[in-house]
C-alpha cells in the first residue's frame, strides 16, 4: 500500500525555504494520496456512482431533509449543478426530492434507506485518517489537529 511518505513532496523552487509552502505541499500530498482515496474509489467502482454525487453524500445528514439550496452552499457550487447531482442520486435510488413541509416552493433532498447506508459508508471512508497518521504519537495528532483548526475555515451550515 502506498503511504504519504512514499510520495515525493514537490516544493516549488521559487518558494525557497517557505515553510508555509512546504506545509501546504505536504497537506496536499496526504489528501491526494491514492491510498487515502482508495476506500472512496472502491465505492465508486462497486456502485458505478460518479465521484461528484458520492461527494454530495458526504455533506448530507443521514436523518433529515436538506433543501437543495443548502446542499449547494455546503458543496460550494451553484444550484443548477446540485440539480444534476440530485438527479444522479435519484436515478440510483439513493435520494428523493420532496416538497419542504412548510414552504412548497422549496425542494428538499431525503436519503432512501439505500442512500443512508451508502452515505454512512462514504462518510466513514472520508473520516478515516490515512495510515500515515500511525507514525504520530497521540500528542502529535492533537497538536496537528489544533494547528489545522486555526487555519481551516468553519464548515458551511
């Protein structure tokens, strides 16, 4: 299995000794590591579901409807793109569109039983740290988490 330490860390020459550039390159090497993405790609292969609709499942709650507009906000995309993602989820029987209970103008996305099962699996695959984290002590993991919290934007609602 390939780990993040197996991948070269290219740091652009024009950044010299820029620690921030190197840190960013190392974060990207971990997050783009094929081994870290393997569980996700396995789900894609097993289900035939394209990666984009699968990523939409990562931001959908398991047990409550989400307005289409809110899904667009969570994904950082426009409403028309969300329509195609939800179309793909509906075609696969993973989600349905329903009217909002108090505002008929709003459509909400509701996961089906199959959709909830796949969402749980995808969310677990996404939340599981790559194997390279095993090289850190618990204190180092905590420090890394705390540092990343300082630079990570808050999650969209």
